[in-house]
C-alpha cells in the first residue's frame, strides 16, 4: 500500500472522523495504428479509503478497435471490463 494511503488511513482512524474519505487513482492510455487498423486501450485503477467501508479497489480496462477492409468497410468494436475488490 502506498505511503500516502497508509498515512491517510492512520489519520482517519486516529481522529475517528466519520465520513473520512480519500481516493487515489491512476490512468494509462495506449494507441496503436497500422495499415487498416487502429487500437486504443485505456486502463484506470482507483483505490478509496473510507472510514466506514475500509479500503476498496476498482479497476477498468477499455479497448476500442477499428479496422478498415480493402473494400472500405469500417468495423469497430468497443469493450469495457471492470472489477471491484
């Protein structure tokens, strides 16, 4: 657990603040393309510290694909998957 989250958790517990909430997150993004295709991928991960619920974690990955056939037809697909712990 990152030091900032440990410090925040300790502060919430030490002062017994009801409704004490803190959130930290990180996002990454990747784009690739070539002849006839494009792919974009993003990932987001968020950790939340809540004095009532404790430590929670959620992560989502989104992928967007686009292909162009020789005929000019464009086929696109989007997919998003999330999980919580």
